[in-house]
């Protein structure tokens, strides 16, 4: 699919020179790109998928953690708390929905009380504000129907749409001058003299003074390209079920059981999304493939059982989709648990800023990670602030369907494309679809539209709107059936015309 | 500024076969301002993509294509001067029959004398049936593939497997075969097909497409485009029988695994939903639990024949008009009807006993040489209808005269030997 603000491969022409090249356009790579775009630097982001945020950054719970769970003094603790506090302002600039709905960590029995107190102390040591231990009465006020002895309430726990946020970071970076190379898988990295040469599978070559490894679950592979064999990622899958919005009102805050020793994840739980769905999950299974995003009948069955326990009014038709994400774990299965983030400016490979094992709370920490990387980069290339840096994105926060009828009527009066609903379940308008198609990074897949306009995300999963979107792309933008990808290269949706 | 305010007699939500017939009937029954709200760019609903024939055998004693069948009603709508709002989406309905709708012309709020819900149904998706594996391109619901192939000239794939034997799946198996695709087979988890017997003959047997019963798709394969599916046999409890798995290479999987009445707007309006049908709970005027809100067609319960949809919609439209003009007598008591042995559901779920009724029902499994029997609270027979063949795919409609309902305070409809 065409229309791309991102750079196309230009084989043959001279190799572009950059100050900073970032490998990987997940939330981490984009947060770094956007932070560095404040400065007079030539920056490029190279991403193997056809869009930003197609990896782990689109495949997680979307929770802005408060920071109670991490060991004081660890990078995870520090960056989580700092990232969480930066999020509100950042989301305001980027027009991304954010809701600080808080979280109850519930002790079901007496034996769990010490855990609760320890979490509170740990959180306070990490600088988490507003922590309180609540009685059942106050718990009930926050989440009707919640059961338990006591709960630790963390008011700074929030929710965000992880891919909307990732895309917004990328668009902001792009508008502030960062070059994006999408569909370009880095296969080879060489350091000659003071510079890195990056080469992609399709033959794109880029030269840069600083190289940032933000390749997520594949970050160990990028390390190996530079002869760094210190790290191994053990992919650990988390599967989810997505529930119909109909049930969203059941959750007003997040409720987690008190953590148990020996468990790596936070336990299967319900998470509300900013768009009103509920996620059941994630599970916690080591797998072989770093991008094996399959879901399994065994885990889906478990999730469903858990979901029904936590939400008795759940019926089969409320389950609208399943998906999975992969944690970039450094702890091998026999060790379990978590290791700290690796964020380092390598002295053995000067100019290489390396990020490995950015698992949870990577989303929450991303703005703080970006600042930390900025400080590392400032020691490698001089940073000069650009007066023309524009922090805001010009757009509406959220969707048409979230407005009042009066506001909607006004918008339709201004632009008739708002009056035409393309996606029935999520009530997404033609205007929103057009904006997604014409987004600055370009569109190469229908998933790119899905992640931007929220089409195909509802209970009918595109049954209604996919044909309509295909019609718009064909009639208004001249796409041919062969041009439609579902998400990545080779994922052709159609094989051609029925009749020529 | 806010939405534009309007007032109408009968507002029909949906311009498919149910909505069209309801509107025509409402107008003929004495309501002057009937309006159809349709979100598509033309009337006819799902019939527009049903270019095969077989529609209208009951109603018109002719085999029409979907668009031809729809046209008969569209002509009447036009002749009667019924107002139609196309490209208009109803955003919400409340329990006072206020409808908020959106179109390129603007937002408007209509206060309706009566509302007929005729939104149809949607297809069950891969997510809804827990299809495990990766998420490659090439997996479509049968109806989406039908739309793309028949209305947009887009070919979805070359080697197809059909999961589920619903009617649209069967029709699409034939359609793909006609367009030169290789159709590997239809895999149905139940021990009997879900589609109509005539479609099994005309769409599969006549084209040599195999139907595998008690077999289902258990995994999808492929990182980008679908590479194949694993199928396996299942036991009576629909559990996979280990060791029966086999890999079928294909680039396309069409799902025909059920239809869900689309009642999100109805729920918002406070309409009580019957879990057995997925549609509204209705009385013998097809009025829902919300005063003045009626329901008909696939949004009420999934039909297998459009002729029956039209028949049902005639009734909903008629009573909606009566309600809108203030001529509907309020009822003070009802006779509940419940499904008995061997019956999956009955509709309406309650009747007045003051007029003749048509009872729609589906049986729970295929049977032969049985009778459908309605009995009252004392076990006394109200009606008995002998059937040579009974099949869940075939909806039955049984007329019961009001004379038979005297002294009845509740009814159960079951299958008897
Ligand atoms: C199940 C689950 C739940 C989670 N829940 C939360 C949560 O609630 N809150 C929270 O804060 N965090 C959460 N996380 C963690 C969070 O999602 C991650 O920390 C974060 O998304 C990591 O971002 P990233 O940019 O490092 O990785 P990614 O998003 O994976 O980005 C890496 C990118 O690099 C690209 N890439 C890799 N190799 C190459 C190459 N050779 N050439 C070019 N491009 C390449 C990939 O395609 C990918 O787009 C969760 C994670 C999982 C798995």
C-alpha cells in the first residue's frame, strides 16, 4: 500500500549520514526518537515491520504501573516512577487518552498482609506517591463488589492505549524531523572508524555516529551483530482475551491479587482499557520464537475460566478476540522472575547505546528511558535544542463517538465526513478513517488503520467495516487488491480481481 | 447547535428485507409517516450481496436472486412514498423511542411513535470461537468474502477451507469453486450440517466439495498469509480426538460458524434479550419489552429463508403502525410459551390468546417421523403437527388459531414421537 511519509528504500543513491540511528520502532525506540527530536540532530529510526509499534508495544496490558513492585535502587523502580509522572504531560501534548484509575492490590487472607505492607514500604522507598492501605469499606467505594481483607491502593496507576501512544510518539518525532524507514530489517551492523554502518535485508544502508538498540525481543540479536554476546533474551509469552465493551463498566479501578513468590507475571487479572474493553490475562509461558504471537486453546481455556470467575456475567459471545505479546526476558526459565533493564552506553563499542530486556514496566518507563538515553547520547554527540521543536500534535484526543451529541453535531456541520459512520461497533467516522489513511507515517497495512482509527476493533472484528474500508481505499485512493496487507510484508489480504 | 429534532410515526431501523417489509406494512396499516433508516448506501441489506437464486419460492412462487427479491419491496416502498434515509447510522435509541442518527447531512434526533428494529445479524468471528494459532491474512467470515467477491470484484484466495456449514459458507464454497479456486472441504464440528439440505446438495454435492462432519479446524498456520490449517475429528462432546489431526494446506479460511442478532442498540434501549435466540423477547405483536418498540427479521432470531423474514416483518410493521396511531389495546395478561423437549427455542415467548398466532421454532437436533406438539398448563394438546423430517437448520412456522387458546394459561412446545 502506498502513501508513505516514511522513507522508501533508495538503493544506489549515496548512503545517508545520521547522528543517531535507532533500531526498532516500539514504544522505547519512538520515545527516544521523539526526545532526541528536540535537538538539532539528524535522526533515523529503522523498523522491520511495515508500521511502528507492531511488536510488544502493541501487545501488552497498557497499564501505567505506579512502581510498587520493583526493588528500590533498580532501574525498573526509578524509571517506572519517573516515567509514570512524565506520562500525563506527554499524553496531553500528544493528544493521547490517559486515565489514572488507580489500582487495588488485594490481600485475601491474613498471611498476605505482610506482603501488602512490604509493597507499601517498597513503593514509598521508590517514591510512589499516595499509597494507602484500605479497609473493605473503602475498597468497596473504589470497586463495588471487590472482596478481600485489605488492599493497597496506588492512585498513580493508570491506563493508556499502548499502540496509540507509540504511534503518537512516532508521529511527533517525524514531524520534528526524524526519518522513518519502515519495512527495513537490520541484518548487519559494522563499526568502522568513528561510525556505524547499518545494512538492511533490502539493501538500505545508513551511516551514523550513534547507534541505539531498541529492538525489543530481538535486542540480543542486534548485540550479536556487533560481537556483543553478553545477553540472551528468553521469550515469554502472555496471552489475552479481549472482552466486549458491554462489560467495561464493571471495572472502575484495577484489582490485582497480592503477588506470590515464584510467580514471574502478576497473575491473571482483569484490566480495563481506555477504550472500555476488558482484557483477561496475561498468561506467562516461555516459548521458542521471539515473535511467536500465537494463542493456544489451552491458555485461552484457562483465561476464560479465570474470566468467568472474576466476572460472573461474562458469556462466550462477550469474548471478541485473543492476542498475545512476548516479554523480552533475560531471566531463563529455570531462574524465573525478573532481571533489571539493561540501558548502557558501551565503552567497548563507543557510540553504541544498548537497551536489553525492556520488559514490564517498559511502556510506563518509556519517557524516562528516553531521557536517560538522551543523557547518554549527549556524552557522544553535542545536543543543541531546536527552537522549532513542536511538542504538540494537532488533533483531537480520543474518538468522535466519545463526544456528546451536541459536539458531534457541530463536528458534522463543520466536516460532513464526520457524519458518515464507517465502523458500526466502535462508531468510527469516515473522517477518522481518512485521517488514518493520510497519517504522516503512511499506511501499508489495514492494521495500521486499525491501530489509528480503531476500525475493525469492535465485536464484529471488521465484518462490517473491512469491506467499507477496502472500498474507500480503492475508490478514493486508487489502491489495487494486491496492495492490501493485513499487517506485515507478505500478508496479502487478497489475490487479485475476480474478473478483469 | 446540537442535533436536528424530528418527529415521525414509525421509524424502521434497517433497510434490509425485514425493514422493507415492515415499512410497507406499516404504511398499508395506516401510518402515514413511516421512515426507513439504512446505514448502507442502498436499500436491500444483505440481499445485495446474495447474487445466487432461491429467494422468494414461498412468497412469490419464483426463484429470485437476492437483489431481485429486494427490488420487489423497494418498488413498493417507492410507490407508497415511504421516506428513506440512506447512509445514515443510528447511534442510539432510548426507552422513550428517541433515536439519535448520523449522516453526512448532520446529526438528528427523531422522536418516534413506534420503532421497528430490523438491524439484522452479524457473523461470529475467529476470536469468538477461540480459534488458536497465529493471525495470518486470509481468514474471513463467509459474508465478508461474499461482499468482497460479489460487490467489489476482489478475489480473496486460491485454495480455501470452509469452517462451519452455515448457509453462507456453503454458498461461498460454491462461489469460490465457480471462480476457479480449489475448495478443499467444509469442516463442521456438529454431526450434522448447519445449513439447509438444499444448499448441501446444490452447493457441495453438485460441485464435488467434501463435507466433513464431527470435524473442525483446531489451529491456523502462517506468519504472514495463511499457509494451512490443522483439522481434527471431535467426539460427541465436541472434544478433539487426539491423533486425528491432519494438516490441510490452504491460503484462505472462510468461517461460517454462526450468526448473532445485532442487538446492541436494542440493549441500550432497555429491550430484554432472550438468550435462546439472541434476539428480543417479544409478544404476538412482535413488540419487545419496551413499549412501542418492535422487532423482526434476523435481529429477532436468525432465519434461513427470507420469505419468512418478510412474513414476520409484515406483522411487526402492522402492529407498529397500530401502536403509533394509538390503536393498540394494552394487554393485561399474557400466556407464556416455552420450548419443551427437543425444541431449541420458540418465538414469540408470550402471547395474548386474543388472536391467531404464528409460532416460529427450531428443533434441537435432526429427527425423523415426529410431531411438534403444543400443550397447555394441564398437558392438554393445543396443536400437533406431524413432520417427516425435522432439522435444526430449518425453521418451522406453525399457525395456531385463537379458538385453540381458550383456557390456556401457559404453553410448552415439544417434539413427540
Ligand atoms: C504480556 C505483556 C504485558 C505487558 N504489560 C505492560 C504494562 O501493563 N505496562 C508496562 O509498562 N509495560 C508492559 N509490558 C512491557 C512493555 O510492553 C514493553 O516493555 C515495551 O513495549 C517494550 O517496548 P520496545 O520498544 O522495547 O519493544 P518492541 O515494541 O518489541 O519494539 C521493538 C521493535 O524493534 C523491531 N526490530 C527488532 N529487530 C529489528 C531489526 N533487526 N531491524 C529493524 N527492526 C527491528 C521490532 O519489529 C519492534 O517493532 C508488557 C509486556 C508484555 C509482553
